């Protein structure tokens, strides 16, 4: 039986046998900034120090990771942060999957975001897995696309609700037939470098020919999810890091795709693969701003990491002669940062920084 994409994604990802609930974890299927290099946690540790200073060094500093996977980021942060600050951190992982056996005892494991956060809320590649509906413009207005969860076959369903029509009108206007390139990278990083890539465009656009105006991915549920997350922060910073696009560059064919075992696959919502779509970052940012009532900043990861001192610059060759071992270590560190800042890959992520009740300096590259 065919159902709306939002319901299919929810069941496939978060149901009892869902991809993120019963599997071995995201790191076995695709490569995120968290898994790519400890340099990511190191950069976030410097951001956390800035947040701590802006808050006046509270006795307890919350660090909440939403969509925590298997807790890798929090574990890395606790190692990267200097000891005096680390002692004041209260780390909490928010994830629907069961608590991993290897997780350090001091990291709390919850299924819902806690209230009263004072500190840093992080959501890395969470919003792209918040289920959404997909619509097509048929000439008689927007209609939902229905999908058969067993096969991925799509059919046109009922007209979209007034709420979704409003969202589409504001954030995904009816496009012209000529596709516009997406902002940022087209595909997620694979679980291991060098994995043969299928034709990503053919996978994403194989079902993109509906109607004269292409297909749209309705981000209203993601706006609501981010606004809810921001609403749990009393004072501090909410940070979302994700693949995404902005209003001038919405992908006419959509960005829905799947990942399994380090390879990009068709997005069949049967629980066997990750099903994901890029995030309308400007819409999400606007929703968070309405809750926080503070101005946000939205920049590519490449710029954000450079502002935190991670620029990927190669060490001078002259160092190789006087300190060969040090040169090799520095070269390896630079290579790791280079992967995180590559605009065609992880560096094309967007960083949405939403302060709540504090003044934080904007991103300034060093």
C-alpha cells in the first residue's frame, strides 16, 4: 500500500526495525564529519569554550548532541576539551536507538531533548533525517507523492494541506522547468574513501519527472523540529550542521536518496537503508530565530572551521628536514582538516548557529 513519504521515512528510519534503531549505526553506512577526523571535535571544543565564556563559566555546562548516533561526538569532545572545562560539562546524547555498551558512563543517554539547557546543543546531520513529505506540481496545484515502502514506486496522491501550501509558497515556489544547481555537495560522504560512486544524479532524479514544475521536499516538519530543539535551550548556542540548500538554489529534481554499506542506493523506505534529503537551511534558520529571538548566522563548514582555527594548511616543507616525525604528523592532521573543509564534500555542509540569550561573535575566518 502506498503512503506519504513522511510516514514511510518515519517507519523506515525510526520504527521498531528501522535503520537507525536496529542497525550497527550510521558510521557503518556513511561518513560524517564526526567520523572523518578528530579535528572536527577539536574545532567544536574551541566553539564550546567560546560558549562557556559567553555564559560566564557556569558551574554546569550542558552539551547535548541531538541525533547522537552511537555517541562518538560527545566522546571525542570530552577528550578534546581542556580538563578544567571538561569537569564542568554535563554531556547528554539524544538518540532513539538503545544506549551503546561502550559509551562512557558520564554521558547520559536520552530519547528526548532535555529541558533547561545552558550550554551547547549540537545537531550534526540530524535534520536531513527528519522525515518529510514530497510534493509535485501538477498544473492543478501541489499534490503529495505517495510511495510503496516495499519497492519505492511513487504515485500522485491528494492535494497538499493549506499549511504545506503556505510553506511551499514561501520556501519552495513553483520552479521553472530548467533545473537549478543545489547549494553545497550533492551527495553524502561514503563510509570509506575510495568507494566507487554510482551516478548520483541518476539515482536522485530517476523519479524526478513528475509534472511541469518538478518535485519539492516539504521542510515544514524540519522547521518545527529545529524550533522545538532551540526551545529547549535556556541560554547558550544551538548549532545545526547539515547538507542543505537556500531559496535561490532549490533542487528542482529534489535531493532524496539512500545509503547502505558505504554506497549510495535508491531511496526505498523499507528499513534497509538510510533515507535522506538535503535541508532547506534558510527555512530552518527562520524557524529557530522566531523561537530564540536572536539573530542567527549561516555559513559553509569550510568557513566555520577556519574561523575556529582549522584551515587544513600544509606544514612548510622545510620542517621535514629538521623534524621528520613532526612533519608527518602535521601533514596527516592537515589532510584530515582538508577533508572536513573540501567544498565538494564535507566542507559544503552548512553551519547554522542560533544563539539563545547570549552574545556570540560571528564567524570570522582567521
